[in-house]
């Protein structure tokens, strides 16, 4: 990760910063994981042409509507089908894995696709408790040992000078793979600051603590070999269509998705509906809208204005965009309109 790629002069508008994509590889109602993964590669290939900076995939387990559970495998699928766009994890849930395994997996990816792989790490399970147990997480694997696991992982990539490590990550050792910390609270924000690592906040589904986390990250930041100053990326939901009305209709798919989550249910991504009025009560509507408050939904002009407001608030160094849109063609169209709206193809 070069200094020139990461540092910009303030203040910045949304046209001044990189825009990236976060893909959960959604499995839509009536479709299959196989089709979802084909759609993922198709979107990544379009995103590369449209000028997006990164294409990240997220680790979730036991989720009928998400096909990216074997995240490292899907990253390889996407990187192998593209040429220049950075591909990575948004993120790998480190408590689910032995650090050595992640070092080997991402060392392999970096060896296959040099200079294009990002390793974003989270400390949540990405699953429910039963699934966490099935992933062989012991009762003490609650994320509190995340700093130790992170330290072990980083040592596999860059062994301590003079040490004679008996366990080595091959491939992995000696490779320069950018490590990001991901989070929705102050824990990872402060840790990223103290270690001088880039930080990405999950404001696309947990916006409440965004500003305190950014402040904490920036105030605790210590320059490192990786970064000389803080680099913060924020998550935003974007649904863009030719009209505000069509975008609002498309947005009923993620509304239904989050409504199911707060009701304790999971499922495949539902098709859009004309109205949510019969599907949620006022309290549920308020909860869903609050969780998804970092969303830009509308025509290109509307979306551009909303993103400019988010940028004014946060002065983020980069935005990563999620779009839970049921129809693949509509999803492609949304990302194409967004790229045009913020001038990605003119940079």
C-alpha cells in the first residue's frame, strides 16, 4: 500500500476519494449459491472497468442468503477473473481461524495475484453461537484475544529480526500484504490507531458509533511502517437508479433483509415490493431505518448529494459501498450510475 495511494489533502469531496465495493455475494430468493458467485465475478469485472478501487468480500456463516463463507476461496475466484482491481476481505473474522492458516491462505493469494490482495480483519464471529462452536471456536474465543492473534499473524508475514521461528507461513513470509482492521466499535478503532494500520468502520449497518470511532482512531494513531497518518474507510449502502422512486423500491429488499434479522430470522434476499407498510410496524421501521441510516438511495443526483453529506461529516479517506439489490442487472446499473455520479471513470 503506497503512500501516494493513501494520502490526500483536506478537505475532500466524494470526487476526491477512492470508492470501493463490499460484496456479500447475496443469494436471492429462488436462486443458488452457484449463480450468486457468477454474479459476484461479473460485478467485479464491471467494477474494474468502471474505476472502483477495491472489491472486498465478507465472511459470514450459516446465512442462507450469503455465499461468501469460504472468503479466501471467493477472493481467489474474483482475483483470477480480474486484472487490476484490488481484491480482499471485508473481512476475515480472525477468531474463527488459526492465524497460521490465514497467513498461508493470503500468502498464497498474494503469490498468485501480487500487489492486489488486501487482508481486512474483524473480531466478531460472523455467525451465531452454535455456528461458532461448529467452527471450533472454544468458549474463550470471544474476540478478547484478537490483539494476540493479530500479532501472531503479522509475525508470520514479517518475522521478528533475529528470531528463529520454528513455524513459518510458506507462502506468506516476507510478503507485503496490507492489513486493515474492521470494526463497529471503539476496540478495533483504537487498536488500529495504536498499531498504525488502516481502519474501516461498518457504518453501513452499525452507524451509531461511527463518529466516536473515527475520532478515537485518529487521536490514538501512531505512525508506522505501513502508514504515516490515519487512513479511514467508511461503509455506505448505495442504491442508485434512474429515478428516486425506482431506487426506493429497490431498497425494500435490504429493508426486508434487516427486518428479518431483527426478528431473529435469516433467509435469501427477497424481491422488492411496492410498499413496506404491511410488512413492518412503526417500531421495526424505525429500527431498520436507523441501522441503515448511512445509506444513499435515489437517482444519481440524490445519491451524489447524500454521499457528499457523509463525506462532509466524516472526511473519510475512502468509501466502501454495499448494495443488496435483488435483480443482478439492477445491481450492475446501480454501481454504473454511482461511478458516473462521482466521476470514477474521469479520474
